[in-house]
């Protein structure tokens, strides 16, 4: 029995180590904008999930797809984005069938509706409502989940003003998300979503004329992640050019 228990615990620790390895590798790919590497990691995670059917691994894959999807949509790579969206929808359906019912899952679900709107703006009225409903469900399940506040901020920030969007309204939600990330155990270590949220806050500060706050956030990011290409080579240098001394 002891041998059996030891084998099980070894297997669990290997699975956990592997999960952390994937998260760490995706974090590095995010910082360095190595999107080919990111795609490769998603393919490896998918292969491994088909072998071991671990729901935690599938959730990590869904989170990775969410990040990669954001990159595809912002780069107007519509065909690949649509293919990835189909995959992500299948993965969300599996997780729902397995009874996943938590705030992080519903905040991601809301974000994927948002990506669908970017791919097909004509569906904005119905998908916008679905996105808001998913975020509200996430908020009701756990109002202290940082990703819920981050997605709420993203929705306000990117939604057109005619549909109730507001960059100014997004700022307190980004601030709340950061506060919750930083007060939750282990949620800031090698977490690309946390660093991305910080960058979102910096951009939101800058675009609502809170220049001193924006400068502080960009410098904080570069202290935490000096190799973060987007901030190091783009956001912060452009900010310094426009707002010297801030």
C-alpha cells in the first residue's frame, strides 16, 4: 500500500511540476513576444490533455488560448483566430460538462464572447449581452477573483461608447484587479495575466490623462519583468517621448 501511495504522490507531483513548467514557459513567451513558442506550448498541452484527461491542464490550455487569441485578434489574423475560437469553445464545453462552475471560468467565457464580437461586429448586440452576463455570473460567484475585475475593466475599456463603454470607468476595475492579484497568494509569480493586467492599467491611465500614474505603473512593470518587450520597447519609450518627466 505504501508503495502504491508513494507512486501516486510521485505522479501528482510530476503533474504539478509539469503544469508549473507550462505556465512558466508561457510567461516567458509572453514577455519576449515569442508567439511561435506560445503556439507550440498549446499544441503540447493539447496532446498531453488527450493522453491524461486532466481538467486542470485543460483549464490552463484554455487560459493560454485566451492569451493567444488576444494576440491574433489585435493582429487582425481572422482565419487563425476563428480556428482557435472553435477549439476554445470545445474546451469550454468539456469543462462545463465536467461541472466547472467558478468565477475564473466565467470571466474567460465572457472574454471569448468579446473576441467573437471583434471577429464579427454585426453580432455585437447579442454577444455583448452574453459577455456581460458571463462577467456578472463570475462576479456573483466570487467578487474577490482578480480576473473577473480585469475582464470587467477590459469590457468597459474596449466596448464602444454607444454601447456603454468608457475608458474612465475601466480604470477603477483595473486597479481593483491589481489589488486582488497582489493580495492573493501565488497569483503574481510568473503569471502573464497579472503582468498583462498591469500593462492594461498603465495604458488606461495614459489614455485618461493620468500621466504620473501611468509612468509609475510602467516602471513597476519593468522592475518586475525587465525583459517585457511590449513595455520595454514600445509602451514606455513612446510614453516618455510624449510625457517627459512623468
